[in-house]
């Protein structure tokens, strides 16, 4: 190429030599050259360049042979170095990428190659940039496309994956069984606690009810006694009380035959009038000498002797009557 007026496209750099030596780099746009003296020697693209790295063999740290390929992304930063630093920049970078990839794969085991692909790509880019800086080229990124392993290794890896999945399923199943057992035990525990609390509340309520019942009965009895005491102080109260005592006395004797018990009875059980008179006399004695007074305590022995004498006389009278 040897003209006077040149139009350089955008994102391109044209390297001009004058009389066989580097002269200058033409910028995009209108440029002028001196015929015969100036000559465009190299045309470098400043765009991002994509290079397909061919598949190659590599050996991992655990001696597994791999077939691996990738894609390299680079850009020319210095057209002068790219033109005069290396004969074929793209070929040089491709070879550098392959050798770097083999070197980095030899540092990792097979498992780490699959797990740490991002780290492997970063290491390859870093190693390429250290060497390609003298060529005015900047490696932007490197991506591993495919990793092929031998068939036997692939089968063993598949078996390992299946075993890991079965192990994980067994662990999950055991954890589920454990959680279910814990939930059942917790439910039984809560049920027992609730049942015991319910029984406790029932016993407390029952005891409170019985206590309230006893208290109500005691209050009713106290009220009845108080009312009876007030009634006795009124006019004809003593006569009414005497009549009530006589009625209860007669009613008690009428109920004796309803039960099969052995009972000692006085001799005059057939004389109703004497029974009523005796009950009235007992009530009169109690009304005159209440229980707990000194006079009643003093007369208790005399009353006991009199009752014993009456009992002896009645028994003697019954004996004489039976003998006749």
C-alpha cells in the first residue's frame, strides 16, 4: 500500500514505515503519506479479538488424562509492540494459552478441576498476561469450553455421584424419621401434661365444691340453730319445741322395725303417753340446765343413778310378768 491520501477506519491502527524504519501510527480518519518514502507496513485491529483454543490433552495432579479446549478473549493495547514484538500475535497467544492451561491443570486434581473452573480460568488469564505484556496484548478472559475424561473415569464418577445421592437420600430419610419421632414424643408429652393439668384442675374444683358444700351446710345449720334459738325466746316457744321433740321421739320409735338390728328398748314401749312424757321431761331438763353448765354437771350422776334404778325396776317387772 503506497498512496498519498488515506482514510483509517475506527478502532484500527496502521503502522507506517519510512524507508524501512518505523515512522508513526496512523490514527482513525484522514491521513497523508509521502509517496515512495512512506509505506503502511502493519494494520492492527484494536477491537476485542476472540480466539478458539483447539482441544488438547492435559494430565491432572492425580494422573487423569483430560481432553480440554477453551475460548480466549484478548485486545491489542500497543500496536507497535504487537507489530514488532512477535511475528504472529494471535498464534503466539494461542500457543501460550495452551501451554498455560496444561500447566495449571497439572496443579489440580480431577475433582478440583470441575469444582474450581472459575479459579482455573483466572489463573490462566494471569499467566498469559505476564508473558503477553511484551507483545502489547492484553488477555481479557479465558473460558474453558469442554472437559472430556476417559470412559472408565466417567463411569466411576457417575457411580460416585449416585452413591453420594443415595447417601444424601438416606440421611434425609433418617432425619425425617427422627423429626417424626421427636414430634410424636413431644405430642405425647404435651398430651400427658394437659391430661395431668386437667385432672389437677378437676380435683381442685371438686375439693373446692366439697368445701363450699360443707361451708354452705355449716352456715345453714348455724342459721337454723340461730333461728331456733330466737324462736325459743319468743312466747310459747318452749311449748312448740316440746311438741316437736315429742313428735321426733315417736317417729324414731316408729322407724325401729324397718331395719334388722338388735336394739335395747325401755319396758314401756307400748305406752305412748309415757314415752311422750319422758321426752318432754328430757327436753325440760335440757332447757333448764344447758349442756356444759356447772349445775348440769353436778346432776349428771344423780340422773344416771335414777335412770339405772328405773331400768332395774322395769327389768324386774318384766321378769315377774313373764314368770306369771
